[in-house]
């Protein structure tokens, strides 16, 4: 069986739109012939990515205590060190969540997707794409006593994910679904740049790869998104090169217990667009049958920057699609439709050669 994903573009997740309906309509219009799946834009409360888990899942749990609220004068964190800080309540040895609100939103988003597809707005061959944060990303607010708190929270979160994957695939036909695991804090954790984490970063990444991905039915497309986050910079941290992401991707392909259909590896800041040493580790990438997408579209330098990065990467990998560095729902810009139109225009320049 050949690769199941062969498109030129991946939409990483968040889109600059004000609702699920507007995100799906705009994405179908701008990108319908370039992608294999459409996300619902991760609008509303999900626009802050894992702040959604922090506020809708973790904070309400009675076994969790808020140690410190945000330091931001607006009440909205502006960077990673302004997020609220949580700890497991003293005496609590186990946590439990009944449901994951993100799955409720995914199921509702699919209903909009299906209605638009049935109406001919969305091309018939496209799948519905759901982005799910990996455990260390979803639980990044346990900064008070990470060594004690994280294992307790992670066990409960993995139990939740295992159950909710079943609910998701019961509600959405597997042949209509594409699931992307989103890993930003895992990548930073392994890079050693998160001051609040402790030893064991590789297991925090590798364990869920082996335990969770194999639970997804074979007919569902599955991908991994590796980046260093964009809260608030693009990126939050720039690595020396792509070696860590290549190592993570190779492990995921070998140990997911099922087919991995795509891999997204984020690129550099724009000033390193022609830095061959950054891209050289791509020679060690072993994607198997997965489609590789490089996150080398940036919101600051348009088609000329994309061409520079594409030319440099092409020295080390011959066949790949492209994507934004990360989701671009919070990308600088005034008009969301114009932002997406520009993204389409920039990507199409590669098709024209």
C-alpha cells in the first residue's frame, strides 16, 4: 500500500477565523486543492492552544489547586512564565477526568464539516483534521512541584485520552478523520529549555507515543507536529539544528504501533534560511511511508523567504510538502481572510516552480 498522504500543504491547526463555520469555509476555498484534510480552525477558547486544557480541564478538577494566577495586568498570559501555576492538592494521590472538552468541540466541528461537505462547499475527498496536545503540552502549568505533580496528572490524562479517543472515533467515521498529535512543550522539554521540568524528558515523550497512538483505528490518518511553539515569538526558541526533531520523528515512526501518515518538522527563524547546518540532520530522517511537511512558511518574509528555506532543505531531503511553522490563528495581521489568501499565494509559488 502506498502513502495515504501526498499533498503539498499541511494546515497545522489554528486559523485566523472567528468561528468553526468561517474557518472551514475559508480553508476549503483557499486550500481545498492543496491539502488532504481541513482543521476547524481552533477558534474561540481553543485559540490559545493548551490554555484551553489549563482552563477547561485542569483548573476545574477538585484535586488540583491554583498556586499562582497570571502576572499579566490584562489577565491573559503574554508568555510562558505568566501562565497560572497549579499543583496537585496535598493528600491527593490520583486524579480523574470524566471527559475531555476538546473532544466535544471536535465532534461538534465535524458536524459543521460534514454539513459543508454535503453542500459541496468542502471537496468530497477531504478529511476532518483534529489536533490533540500530547500530555506534557496539555499539562504545562504544573510548575510548582513538577517532579511530584506531573506523574500524577499524566497518568490521569493518559487514561482520559485513551477513553476519549474511543468516543471521538465512535462519533466520527475513521475514514473521515485525521488526528495530529501536537508536541511543542515536549520538544522544548527535551531541548532542556524549560526551567520547571525535571529529568525524564525522553520518557515523557516516548511513553505516550508507544501507549496512545496504537489506540487509534487503522483507517484514521495520524500525524505528528514537532515545533518549539509560538508563544509569543515565532518560534519561542530556536534550536541549533533539526537533529532533535528528526530523532523524535524517527522514534514516532518506529514505535507508534501503527502507520504514521505525516510528520511536520518546524524550520528556523528567517535569518537562518540559508544555514545548511540547520537543515543537514534531515539526511537522517527515516519517515517510512509518512509524508514529510517542513514548517518553513513564516509570517514575516513571504515567498522569497519560503524559497530560500525550501532550496536549503532540498539539499538534504528530496520530497516534502510545506506548512506554516505552527498554527497561524494568532499570526500577526489585521484581516484573517487576507492572511489566508497570502498563505495560499506564497505556497502556490512553489507549484509554479
